[in-house]
């Protein structure tokens, strides 16, 4: 493998920005970035995905719509702005 060819086969599995960073600073193992991270437990998600997976592509599309309908920037902002009311709003 020549220079610059390392990991070419994995490029489709790695976020574009991570590839750019690897080229810019190949020795860097981490990089500070401004970000927000959310961990959420969706009650009944496993049962829902199992039920929808039986429907094939239609089920996958329905799952995407369910997730989109339940998440929004507005909800995230309200939850962060008022943590005590998070459960009632989101």
C-alpha cells in the first residue's frame, strides 16, 4: 500500500470529517469539538423494531417516520432549558 492508501476500503464506513481529520493530523487520537450528546432510552423500541422488521422496507420507513415525529430541535431545546419539565415535554 502506498502513502494515502491506508483505510481506503473503510472510507464508506467512516464519517467524512473523521477522514479529513485523519489526513490533517494522522497522529491525533482525539480532538476537542463543540457538541451536545444525548442518551435516550425509548420505551418499547425493541418490540417496535421487531414488529416493523417483519414488514421489510415498509416497516423500516415507518420506523424512520416514528423517530422523526418524536424528535425535534424544539423539543431538545425545551428539555435543556427546563430540565425539571423534560419528562412532560419530550
